[in-house]
């Protein structure tokens, strides 16, 4: 579902990028995982790009299985002449619709709750799906983004973590279906570039959040949003000391699309995120003050899923030197502002739903 917040964020990305993304005009773009959190936002940015110009739109194919992201995420774009919305699986689809100039490969199962229940589908999307996209990009694409994860580093011994850190990852643990398949996906990207010069850039997102995430996603920000909407308390199933570096989705998309347009980034992997490291407890306290006055209560409890948390990193913060050196990018959105925009978007969505169902 689209909200004014999401629409404004997408338009802001187009304004920030300016002429850099002009090569999208009159081009063919494939977005996989297009109904998911990241894929859906990229499609909204492409919509904003097309609305900001007269004629010569980007022709977009949006592909998804709708296993994780619902078709309703893109319902506001139905009927757009530049959009082809297709149901399909990147791991098994025999025909993706011909040649594409640009590929934004977001298809994956990133939610811990969902990938634990679907480990083989998770591996297939991250490995065979990426393999298929690289084959497709090798047929003349100008650029491809392949989305990996900061999970490839596991529980790092070096923080902030640079791209040349090789990781501290369990390859048989409860998170391995996701972590290890993302690592192999990166191996495929590096190999295709080395052998065939396929113009792929690997993106390692660090805790991207914002409007459009499923509130049952199982990650910390959606959990906080869901409980804030219900009036609290905000419950953390840990001691709250683990750290993350949260990046608002519009900042993230700006950095990624900048890299997509840069041939000098081909064959490289990039950390993309926000350099500010905060504890989970601090993130919860920030949400508590953003959501209500007086602030909501924050409670700490023992996790009922201790086995899953065994391989959960205690610190996560990217070294963004490589990204900044090439693009000049620095995240602009503070955690407080990003949480406020995220919460406002979900409140807007809830109000829209109430109007439609007559429950206000």
C-alpha cells in the first residue's frame, strides 16, 4: 500500500539523484522481489522518475512470487502503461521477458521468521535466482545490482566492518540457509564479472528500515513499530546491548542507484548503510519518545528463541569508506527522523484501511 510518506520519500530520491539517473529513460528495467520492502520502494522511485519527466519513461518489469511481499504493495501502480507486473520465481522462471538494460535483483527471503520456515526456498532464491539474473545481465545489461546482506560477516571481530573482512559465520547453524547462500551469491557475482565482465555491483545492506516493511517481519524496527501502534509496551527479548547501524530506506536507495549508474563500481561489493552505531535499547527508547508523550514503556525480557540467537551478531556497523570514496554518499536521515516517518506512514496506512472498511 502506498502512503504520502512513501511517495514523498521516492520523489526525494529522484530529486537528489538528478541527472545521474537520466540513463533510465527509454530503458528496460527488471526489479525482482518487487513487492517486498526494498523492491517495492525501488519500483516507487521508478514511478517518481517517470512522473517527473514528460515522455520516454523507463519500462519496468516487476517480478515477485508474492510469498513475502503482497501484491497489494504495488496495487497503486496497476494500469500504468510503463509497468508489467509478473508473478514468477527467480530460481525457476524460464523466461524473464527478454533483454533488460538494468536489473535490480532484490528477490530473497530476508525475514528471519520466514526463512527459518523455508530454508530451501531461501537458498534457491539467493543462489539459483542470482545465477539466473547474472545470466540475464550477461546478455547486454548496462548495470545490475545484486543485494547481499551484512549477514555475510556473521559476528564480526572487526567493527566498523570493511568489505575485505571475510566473516565469522556458522555454515550449519540456524541462520546458515540465509547467511551462507548470500555468501555464495556473492561468489557467483564475482565469478561472472571476472569471467564475463557482467556489470554487477553487490550491495551489502546494513539494517535498512522504513515504511513498507511487514510488521510481522521479525526484525527489530518492525517489531517496535507494531507494538508502538498498539500503544506499547516496547518489549525487547534481550538485554538490549547488541548494536546495529540503522539506515532509512530513502538514503539506502539513493546510494544504491548511484552505484548502479557507475561502471567503475562493476564487480565490486559495497557496504551500504549508516555509520551511526546504536544499541537496540537506544533504538527502542528513541521509538518510545517518537511514538507518544509521555514516552512508551520499554521492557527487557528473555528471548523464547535462544537457539536462533546463538549466531546473532552482537555488533553491526559498516565501514563506509569505500562507498564514500567512490560516491561521496553519507546517510542524511537520523534515527529519530526515520522512525518518525516510518511510524507516520503506518498510521496513515491504518487510517486508510479504516476508511475503506468503515471502522473509524
